[in-house]
């Protein structure tokens, strides 16, 4: 039945259409293809963006809108560029389409709590839109970046993040294992999304991975349930065994008593559960980067339009 289910998933799950093509990987933090700012401004701003340990900022300007859906294109481009990979998914990409007078900001998973789409829209409308409407592009970029940094804690937050980046200790292995389980829903969603995107061979690999992981987790659940059952029935088994075992029983009766009360299962059950728990967490930690694609953007952003500058 399991094999039939796996074959059915591989064969009958419709494959998602390929994502829209992304432009080439940016060679800097401020890519001004639309020539909206001076080269000197782009260089100085890019240097400042690279020195913020709280997030990886990228500003990308171009002339025209993509042929595909705007949101899909910006999400895919930011993801393909792996913005925020080195900073725990804390990437922020500002796309500006000059001729269409549209700007869209994409926020990585790690910052969605601090910068939800409602707040990003408010920041764009209060800083970038008024300046761009006057044709003041450089002040508009400055105002938006300054507002975002204030939301991330301002100068004090920057100083704390810089100190933490230098002094932060390595996360112990046991804490990495424990932290993997709360992220399991996101992991499952990412695995399903990747399964729908891939072809037959890659899908078979994902199913093998999922099968092994579920097998280890299922074995751990069995150890836990069996241990709880043996503990619940221990008093009854003990009474029954004592009733059948007389004091004069020959040598070896202690082993029969131990077998009757399932001492081996009581001892090895917690050990087996702990081992499966650690192994499952280890697999999740190792696979998380691949399936969740660090630097992934899920569309938690906002787009705004600014009016044409007065002549």
C-alpha cells in the first residue's frame, strides 16, 4: 500500500510550471540599471548596506516591469539570488521599476515578524513615494533605508547586532536539535512545495528521504508508547508474576520475574526514544537548508506606485 501511494504521488501529482526567469545575480548591494542615482551614491550606499549585520539589503532598479506576474517575479528573483542566506533569512530586497513608477520590497522569512507586509507598505508610502513623486530619488532611497533600519532597532540595534555577531557563541548541538522541531510545519510545507516543483527522479529522492525520516520518527513513537504501556501495566504484571513464583523456585526465577514485568523494555524504551528523537532532529537540521532554501522569500512584501513628477 505504501509503495502504491508513493507511485501515485510521483505519477499523478501535477508538476508546477517552472518559475519565471530571474535576472543575473547582482554584483553589489545597489544595482542601478535604471540610472536613477549617481554612481558615487550607488557605491557609497552599497558599502553602508553591506555593513549591517541585522539584514542583507539589496536595492535593484530597472526600467520596465517583467512580463510575468510582478510578485512572482520579485519573489523568485530574491530567492534565486539567495539574499539573506548568510544572515538567517534576514534579507530585504527593494525592486524599483522606473518607467512604470512601481516599487516593491520583498522581506525574507527571518524578518517577517518585524516587517510584515502592512508595515512595509506604510514605510514605502511614507518615505519613498513622496520623494520619488518629486523626482528626488536619492533622498527617497535614503529615507526608506533609514526607516527600515529604525524598525530593526536603529543605531542602538545596529551596535548590539555588531557586538552579538562577534561574540555570539556557537549554538550547542542539542539546542539545534530542539530548535528544529518547532520549525517542522514550515519544513513540511517546503518539502511539499519542492516535491511539486521537481520531476520524477527528484520526487523519488524526496520520497526516500521522507520515508526514512518517518520510519525513524515512527520507531521513536513506538518506543514511547510501549514504555508508557509497560509502566501502566507494571503493577498488574508484578502481582501476577509474584503469584506464580514461589520462594522455593530454583535459581533463575529472578530472570523469569524480570521477563514477566518487561524490565528490558522499560529500560531500553526511553533510550530508544531518545536516540530516535536525536536522529530525527539531526535529519531535520541537515535537510532544512536544502528544502527551505535559506534566503527564501514567500511574498511577505508590498508594492506601491508613485505619481509622475511635476514638470
